[in-house]
């Protein structure tokens, strides 16, 4: 069920600001692709164009093509709501619905998509929580509010919520940046496990993390403040970290940046 | 520049230096603190005085009352013997206010959603201002508009509701008119709309962006996002907004006094001319009241005061509880 | 993982039912806004079109003295004078009391017991029905102290309605004054009261002025308490401290209870004058807030 993403000539804008410029890349299914680069280089913006969350911000717009297998996400016949159903997302800060229980958080997306019947919901909720390595920790308190969990658990709850609707692609926007090292490790383990079933794209500030979890790495950069972000290069992670084609990439990963 | 510096420094050195023993305005501080504290105490004194004087001046009439103050539907305090009770006032006040609330809350929540999540960003501010303008219109003007414009329109509406929906008990009865409880409730609903929508809007604006995005990223439509993220977050805010609106409606005087064609007695038929409220009764009968009449009106006002007080304190309690949770 | 039998996910649309609900919600929300604008436009339109008939020089410069309500002519001069005096007196009492109370709450009380009590009762005061404030002045000033109906009695009842608004508006503004500004003054050895008077208050002043203007606009339209405190007169009475006095709201009330066309026309013209005064104050308040908004400085 994982799909290939092919981006070509993609630009994104916030009002009059040109945020990212002319990005083209292919993201392989059943693999982890990491986006790295300095702050403000547009990697998060780019990630948000892959499930049309970018346009949620007033005044934001996108030009270009994002093909999910053979469908263009930005085709005029496409409903952004349907896109987000197929391309799941996990955010920087864990954001479980505060008024919902753990169970209801996981079931939230399912209920939207018309999954009914307690047994069926029970089954998928358990499956998703197991998938997110959280089942054993919460199985006795599914009725308790999701906000009562630790930060790392909340983030795994959000991952469970995202995978419960069985998306084709899972986007993660710095999913570990608000977490402690142990929780981070748990999430990284989980990513390794999930990649057998999903196309995973992860934005990270942490280069060790990119090296640990990803198969391919894309490096983004900006020429200066006010300039749009650009894709510098994308390649196998081992190649990017040992022998990058571009000097800018090498400078960044060896810390000679700026 | 540089050449001036030594000169300036020398000049500054000639001025007296401060010493620890200098007056630092302690007396001023004490006076000022006393004044501001005194102002706060004046507010407490006013509140106490309101309670004391209303009770004190209500007592004579209550002693003279030959009818049951709570259950009598009559209002004839200057008669001999004096007979008056608040039953119909309680009924009319609650009926108009609750009907107004039932009409105003869904619309106010809709307006708040419109301004926060639907209207184009640039226009949202202007639109919010327009709704707030409704609150700037004084109640006497609503009364004038209600009496001379809305009442004439409502006569037809009442007839229509009565003939097609007469099977609903409230819309039944053999007579219909324009100066009815329903018309008064509509005017009240318009008047409490801005306060309810303003408070609700404030709460909706505070909904964390992360929760909105969480719902959208799950593939929720805008309405589903509102149901998953906005409404649960705003629930207690909406409750307290509705209660503050109710408090406003309960005490509203002039508009209701002008619209209703006040008659005595409790009548559930809201399409019929008539009905009365605490506030309208005071405004309408004050000028003709004798000493016992005025005292009786004060007694009824005291009851209104207590009712609105409970509603308002309840609303604040809901807000306070919400603050503890977030 | 057991597979979830999702329909091969097409991107073109979500289910028709969900779409319909989303659209229905949108229609409802737009309709709600329209529903609020209709009465606003209707009220303003009826006031302007009906009020224009008698909105003339005679209306603005003559009282109703010696005229029966069925007579043509006459005006609201006595009422305009009364309203301005009563509102002026109200502001004169409420502003110092309200501002000082707000200063106490923000600068001195700091969450202490007395502060919380005062704050609670300010909230309670906000909820007092206007007619009750009138009844209180009736019970206290007129009945207990034996005073006569007067513009000042009206101002007293309006004060009860205006005070909490002034306290809250001032409080909001004082809280916005940055703490380091105060600390900078304290560090220079400036005593607290001077810091408040010459650093804190001036910084918050535009906000307070705009809040006070809105509060004045609010009480200007109050009718109910005035009916019980200033009573009704047709003659000009420029002395707010003795005898019944006119006011625009009570003028409208008095004229509109008479089903005579001349009287009703005067009521509408009175409403137009009142609305113009209130809108003027509202606009001025917005202007003050806008001119002195932080980004403009």
C-alpha cells in the first residue's frame, strides 16, 4: 500500500514570500527519506506541500506537480481532504486531541472515514497502538485522556492515530525534537519498523538521526535570508554522509556551515 | 561630540548627588496607595449598600402584601388591601430570556465560527466590528424599532405560526398578535447576540493551532475539524458566554417594556399579545406608583437582582474552572 | 497487521455525506452572520429614515415646554442638555474611582485577599441589571435620604453601570504595560506612586481613554435607571442637582408611548440624535486606540 511520490517543479509561497523554489525529487515507497538543512531552508514547508497542509495557512499557495503513483495531488479534481486521508502526518509537538481518550484519539480518523462497529474499531485501535509500540503501555487505560501520557508516549499515540487510517505515506515533521533521548530512540525504532509498510518522509535537525533512520537523504539550503529554499541534492544516505556531490552539503554535514 | 563630554561630565558633577537619606516620596506613596485602596473599598461599599437599601426599602411593601408574594399573579400594590406577587413576572422574564437564549446561542456560535474559521482573513476584523456594533445600539432604540417595525411584521408571522404549527403547545391558542412574548424574545436575542458571539469568538481564537492541524492532517473536512478540535476546546467558554447573555436578557428593561403589551397572568401561548417581566413591570408602572407601589417594585427588583446575580456568578465559575484545567 | 478493507483510495473526493455536512455547516455559518447583519441594517435604516423627518434646527434647539404630545414642532434640546450633563457627571465620578481601583488591583493588590474580593464584586457589578441600579438610587438617594429627582441622581445610577467597565478596561491596559518599564523606573530610585503616575499611566493612557469613551457611549443609551431617578420633564433644566431633568433616552420613551404621529416622529429623531452621539464616541474611541496603537509609535 505504500506509494511512490514524484515531485516536479514545485514552488511554494506564503503571501508574497517565495518559500521554496523549483523542487523536483522522487521518494521511493517502503523506505525512509530524510530532509535535512539549516533552519528556514524550507524543508518543513516542502513536507507540508506533500499532503496539502501548506495551504491551510492563509495566503499560502503552491505551484508544480506532486504525483502519488499516477495521481497529481494538485490536480483541480483532487480534494485536499482526501489527500490528507492518504498522506498521514506527525507533527513536531505531539498534539493528541486533549478532550479525547487514548482510544478515541486513535479512532478519530477511523470514525471520520465511516468505520463503524465497536469490535471493528477495537481491533484497529489495538492494531494501530501495537504498530506504534504503545499498546503494552496503555492497554489498561484506553479510556484515560491522551494528554495524560508522557511526551514520547503522546508522540507515539499521534503516530498510532496517523497509521490507524492506513495511509500510503507518512510524513513526520521533526517528530523527536520535543522529546528526550529515550523517547527519541523509541520513535526511531518505530520508524525502522514502519518503513516495511509505508513511504516515510522525515524532517530532522539531527544529522545523526537522519543517518540512523533514513535510506535516502535530501539536503535543502537557502542562499540568504529572504531567498527561497532549494533542494541541493538527494541521494542514498550513506553517499550523502560520506561522499556528497555538492560542496554545500559537505560543508553542512561536516559542520563547516555558515 | 567627544570634546563636549568632559565638559558635560564636569557640569553633572557640580549637581548635588543623591543620598540615602533623601526623601523618596514615602508620604506620596502612602497617600496614593491609600487612595487606590479606598476606591476599591468604595466599590465594595456600593455593592453592600445596594443589597442593604433594596432589602430595607422592600420590607414595608412585603409587610403590607395581602397576597402571596411568590405565587400571586396579581400586581396591585397601591390597592386597598395591597395585593401583589411575582409569579407572572418570574414566568414572563424566564420565558422571554430562555427563548431569546435558544435563538441567540446557535446564531452567535455560528457568527463566531464564521469570523474565526470561514470569513476571509482581511474582512474578518470588519465583520467582527459590524457584529459588535449591534451592542452599541441602545436598548431604547431596539424598543422603538421593535414597537414600530418588528411588531407589525410579527403580527403576520404569529398568524402563520399559529395556523401551521398550532399543534405545538407554545404556538397554540385562539388569538395571535405582534406585541407578544415571541417578539420580545426576538428583540432580546438580537441584543444578546453580540456579547455571546464576542466571548465565544475569543475562546475560538485561542484553540491551539496544533489541534486544528491534527484534525486536518487526519483528513477532516473543515466542519469535522471544528467538531473535533474547536467545539470541544470552546465548550466551557460557550456555556459561560450563554450564561452571561442570559443574565443580560433577564435584566433588560426598556426594549421589552416597549414591545410587550403587558397583561396580568401567566399564559403559555407566546403568540398572543401580553406577558410581563420584572424589569418591564418596573419601568411601566413606576410613574403611577404610590409609596407602597414603589416599595413593591423595589422588592421585585431585589428578586431580579438575586436571579441575575446567581446566573452571572455561575457563568464566572464555569470560566474559573476552565482556567484551572488549562 | 490485518488489512483494513479500504476502498482503493481515490483522491478525487471524500464521501458525499461528509461533503454535504461540510457544505451545510458552511451555509449555516454564513447564514448566522447574515442573520446578525439584517437587524443591524434594519435598525439603522429605520432610525435614519424615520428620524430624518424631524432632524432639523427646531428639534435641536427647542424643548417640549408648553407643547402637548399631539402638537407638531418642539424638540429635544432639554433632553440633549440633560444627557450631556448626566453623562458628564457620571464620567466625572466613575473615571477616577474606576482608574484608581484598577491601579489598586494591578499594582498593589497582587492577588491578595482584598484584591480578589474587589475583583469578584466588580464582576458582580458588571452583571447588575440597569433597572436595579435605578432602584438602588431610588431606595437610597430618593427614599432613604429624601432627595428629589435630579440629573445627579441619574448620574449616580449610571455610575454603578459605568464603574465596572472603567475598572476592567483600565486593568487590561495596565496589565499591558511592560514590567521592565516599571523596573527601569524603580532602578532609578523613582518612588512607586510617581512611577505609576508618570510612567505607567501615560503608557496606558490611550487605551484607558478609548475604554472610557466606550463606557460613556454605553451608559449614554441607558433608559431604565433614568426613568426612576431623573423622572420626566418637558422643560429645560440646566441644573443637574435639582429637579426633574430631561434625557434623550427618556425623551424617546416618553414620545414613543404616545401613539400620535407627531410624537412618534420626535421619538425617531431623538433616536437618531442618540445613535449619532454614540457612534461618534465609538468612532472616536477606535480612532484613539488606532492612532496610539503600539505599531504606530
